[in-house]
C-alpha cells in the first residue's frame, strides 16, 4: 500500500494499493482534488506533487496539453492521468489554467475591518 497525503484538504491521509490512479483514490477517499472529466481533457485536476514526485508514473501526452515543461519540473501533474507507485503528498488550488502561482506573493494583506462593538 502507498500513502497519499492530501495537503490542500487539511493533510488528510489515505492509503491505496500501489499503482493506483491518483484521482480515483481522491474520489474514493474524499481527498478533494478537483476534477470534471476524469479523462485528461479538462485540466481541472491539475495538482502539485509536493513530496514523492519520483513515486509517480510517466507523464502522459494528455498532460502535456495542459501543463508546460516548467510545470512538470515544479511537480505539477494531472491527477486523473497520474498513477502512484509510492508515497506522495499532493496539493492543488493554483490559478485556473496556465499560470500557476508557486510562490506566495509578498503583497500586503488588506487589514480586517474593525469589529463592531455593538451590532
Ligand atoms: S479531470 Fe479533466 S483532465 Fe483530469
């Protein structure tokens, strides 16, 4: 069995047989990876293998339609096209498409409005 950690779902951990499809495990174990088509077409299931990238199988041609070489280098895969051969930790929730923000920005965070004393 392999261990899959769903980082963007509070670090939820699931185990699955070796060579399981990542999206399928997510569905079965409620891991929470977003998806639409399940067939490598929509690109919704784009995720980042934060740990254990070496434990995923070969990149599929369908993935190359949605991810750039630099995305793969950064660990991005499409969950519905990815099979896990060992433990991985996965995150998701980047921007809707091509430009994934990997590093957090240093933009100042808007201050919270002052709480109303009596409302
Ligand atoms: S769910 Fe559509 S490409 Fe993976």
